[in-house]
C-alpha cells in the first residue's frame, strides 16, 4: 500500500531515507503480525524457554535421549485427553469425568484379559466401545436434556470411580498380555542396515517435517486466496525453520535411543486427524460455531444438540484410549488410577490457548499445553523439587496462561 502512495505522490521522502522507511515498515509489519498471532505463538515460545531453562539447570539431563523417550511415554495419555478436552472446551462445555473414565476402562481391560482370558485386540475394541457408550450417556443428558455439563460429568466422575472400585474389588489387577503392554511401553522395531540411529524413526521424522512444511505453505496460500490476514513472510519463514528444527531435534534424540515409542505414532495420528477435522471439516466449524455464538449457530442451521452429543462421544473414546495406554504402561489396573487426570487435561487445554468462553482453541495448542506441563513435571523431578512445590508452580502456570488469554482479549477489544 505504501509503495503505491509513493509512486503517485510527488512529495519528498522523509528525512530518514527510503531504505529507513522500508525497514521501519517491515519491522512494524513483523510486530503487528506477532501481536495478532500472540495466542498461537506465545505458548510455543514459552515451551522453548522452559525446555532451555531446565536443560541448563539439569546440566543437559532433560535432553538426554532416554529422558526424552520417557517424557513421551509418561505424558502420552495426558496429551490424548487434552485433544478431546480441547474439543469439549471449544464447544463451550467441560468434562470432569475423564480421569475416572480412564480408570474404569483400565479396570475393564484387566478384567477381560486377566480374569476372563479375552484376546487383547478384542478387549481393546470392547473398551473403546465402553468409552463411547459412557460419553454417549453423558452427551445425551447434556445435549438433549439440557443439564449443565459440569453437573453431568461431576456425577460421571463419581459413578465411574465407584464402578472401578467394584470391578477391581479394591485391588490392583495385572499383568496384561504382551501385545497390550507394547501399546504403552513398546517401541518400533529396528529395520534396515545397522547404524547409530533407528532407521524407521529417522524416516518417520523426516516425513513429518516435510508434511508439516507443505501443510503450513498450503494453509498460508489458502488464506491469501480468501483475502485473510496472514503473518509476514519473514515471520512465516522463521516459524517453518523453528518447527522443522524442533521436529528434527526430537527425531534425532529418539532415533539415538530405542526409536519412536508406539504410543507416539498413535498420538501423531490423532494430532494430524483432529487437526484436519477442526480446520477443514464442517463438523469442526460447527464446534467452533456453537462455542463462539450458540444463538447465531442455531439461526445458521447448525444442529447444536447433535454436535454436542458427538463431542462427548468422542471424549469418551479418547478417554478410553488414554485409559488403555496408562494401564498398559503400568502393566496393571489400579482403583486409584486416573486421579487428577481431568485437571491435567483441562489445564493443558487452557495453557494451550483455549478460551473460558468457548469458541477458541486448537489441537496443536492442546498438545503444546500438555508438553508445557510435562516438561515442568519432568524438569522439577530431575531437580528433586517436592510434589508440594510442583503443584504450586503448575497452578501458577495455569493462572498465568488464563490471565494472558483474558488480557489478550481485552487488548484486542480495545
């Protein structure tokens, strides 16, 4: 725009010179782009700073290949829950039952495989169906009977915890079959020539980098076609370089140990699938619509009850998957499993950019929020910080993230 004005006007250039004006305009564009996308980039930058902080304090132990692999295994179930919770919060609801539901599904898997010798693949399918049924029951009360999600899922939290105690009779039950154990603890097999790195992990990592770069370029091109605001090119290139470097670093670290954990592939498929669902599908747009402005969504023909019902069915399935993952990792089902998981999932969603009022949030943001909590937990454990102070620090991190969201919205409104 400024170039056209300069060409038409004979007025002299400012005293700073053309180069100075151009440089200042470019800097202003970059700053404006950062401000408009602060919600998207803020926690990503914070995650990088937290990783660097703990890497320094632990003398590099945080970034050891073995520890990075354990970090993935220890937080996979929270990240799975965070994806589902993000959809629930975007739709304008909350789910307090997911922790108890994970415990119930783990107990069901143990009863089926250990006590009744059911083949573990069939047990996995039955457990996922049980999670879907639990989510459907809660979704029915919320969507079609109009009972607030807080009340319904609070009741579900108590019910599922009680049923878990009944199934296990207050005892820990295990071990699980080897095939199911690998879901929580297994790694991809080694294939190809003998090298210092895990070949399949390298291949998957490079493929993921290429996929992310291509997808980002396509999204930017699509936004420009529809005359939507896009970040300046320099910031966009910096973003691609940062994402590629981070993915490459994680790939090399995992490939130098035992390779990629199996649960990481499951998590990667969920991120890609749900990211596409929320960005490109009609169903995803309807979730944003009912969370952002329910009356307007109804007037636009959105079937809000059906969408809400399916959101909770989806949350039930993901909670079941997380329950299978944690039970397989621990190789046992416990009556006390899943305690506070719902709080971790909710915190991950809010730290990752979800809005309290609904209508705002991304799948990638939920993953970033979960990783922030995971790195905080892991780093503080390496530094031998007590659990009491860990709770204080995580609480302050959640408060800071939500406070930043409120401040950002107020500033944008003004």
